[in-house]
């Protein structure tokens, strides 16, 4: 299973799209914060992928809090410190 982790996108859709397009076989995308609009974009556009997000220090309450999530190979808890 291929998992792509992105973080700190801060409105940079261009770099995010490049990262996503560079890993077309990723089955799971984890967005670790600081980009609630980019997180929503991933969820809306990459419907065939499991998307997990957690809020960063600049997201305030606009993204989910960190919590354990089940993916097909294991459980993950994305956290940001």
C-alpha cells in the first residue's frame, strides 16, 4: 500500500497538485494541516482515494482533530506537534 503524506500547504495548490500527481498510485493521502482549502480540494477531486486530514497550527477549527483512523493495512493517528 502506498501512502502519501503532505503538510503545510498554506494555499499552495500548485505544489500540492504536483505532489499528488507525482504519486498516482497512492491509495491513501494524509494531509497534516495548514491548508484546510487544500484538504477539501483533495477530498473533492481524489474521490477514489482515502483522504485523512488533521488540523495544523494555522487551521484553528476548520479541519478535524487528530484521531485514530483505520486504513486497509493498519491504524494511523496523524498528529502535528
